[in-house]
């Protein structure tokens, strides 16, 4: 029986390899070893999402940076996360190298104010920001960054937020240019998420953010106070508010970026669309 050699066109080969690489980062790391032209296709995908979890990973990443041409990372990195043990100095180097086109940025800061990293983000197209820290902090967002954000998640704390308090104070007065400018900081925000510790003092966003469509209160699975929060949301009566069970771990953040698990935003959007204000509880759906 004669044998046939099937040769796929480069365009189809590339599509197959890129699809496999985007589906699993481990597969992507293996594919870059196949041959030079496959490496050219896959390497940018491998670095689309960068997570620096520790000081040791940061030092290893600096060696990778040194081995690449200058400017290699800036155009291709669109999602970036900084872990809780990475130093501020290390983070500055990572952000200087990788944040020019970042759309999704996340910080796990533990005992530090998570917003100290934000002035070093170079992207003008950042849209999604996730912050998590057990540090009691005064949040401070660079105005240009805050004005571009569509999705903002602020967990743990407890936090205070001077910019929001000042904007609320100014908007209580008669409509002036100062009032409009204060509210404009939040003009792009459509999705906001916070935790049980902070959802009370961040509710002014419901008034300040003119385009806000989802105000998500995140609680861990089997959180005992969840029914109380759900009842309070029902009493407030704002149908943009919804209670969601979710754990913001680095693994879950990466999974939602790569599409392997639903994001908390997708969960919230579905609940609101279906008329729910909470994921669990005896009464969890708005009356028609």
C-alpha cells in the first residue's frame, strides 16, 4: 500500500499550535522546543500572561529578560500578576519591562498597601485591576489609571479610599466643574467587586460611577455571614448588586485569564442577567 505524506500549510499548522498553546501553558512550554519556527509562533503566547509569585521567581525572570532582545516583552504581555513576596524594587523592574500594554493587572500584597505598585504601571490601556492584601491601607490610584479601568476588584483589607470619599463630598454640592471632574475619575468603571469587610464603605460607587453595571460582593465558599449580606442586598434593592462565592487565588486568576475557568465577572453577569442577587440562600431572586 502506498504511503502518503500530508503537509499542512504553515497557516493551518500555526493555528493548531497556537490553539494548543493558549489552552495550556505547560503545553506551550513544550511546543517552544519543537523547532525554531514553532518557537517563533508560540513564544509570544507563552509570555502573554506573566505571573511572578516570589522573589526567587523574580530573579529567575530577570535572567530571562536579559536573554531576550530589548523591548521583547512590552508589546506581548497583556496580563501580569505580582505575588505577595515580590519586593517593590523587583516589581518596579518587572513593570518597567512588561507593563506597556497590560490590560489585566493583579497584586497580592499581604502586609503592604497594594496600590504602591500602581504608579509604576506604564500601560495606557489597563482595563482590569485586582488587588488583595491583608494590610489596612489608604488606597490611592493614579488618576490616569483609575479613569481607564472598567473592572476593579479590591479584596481583604480593610481599606479606606480617600479619592472616593472626596469625590462623594464634591458631588453632594451643586453641579460644578469640580463635581463633574470628581465623578469623571470613575467614568469607565462598569464592574466593581469587593469583600464583606469593604462592601459597606464602597457603596458610594453606586452613585459615583455613572456606567457601573455590576457591584459584586465576594465571599469565600460556605461563608457564615453570606445569608445576612444577601438579605441586606435585597433590602437595598439595587439590582446591580450581587453576592458571589469566589476565591481570588493566583491559580483562579490565571485560569480565568486563560479561559479554563469562569471569571468572577462572568459569574456575576450571569446571576444579574437571570435576576439573582445571591448564589445561595432561600430567597435569592429579585421579585419581578
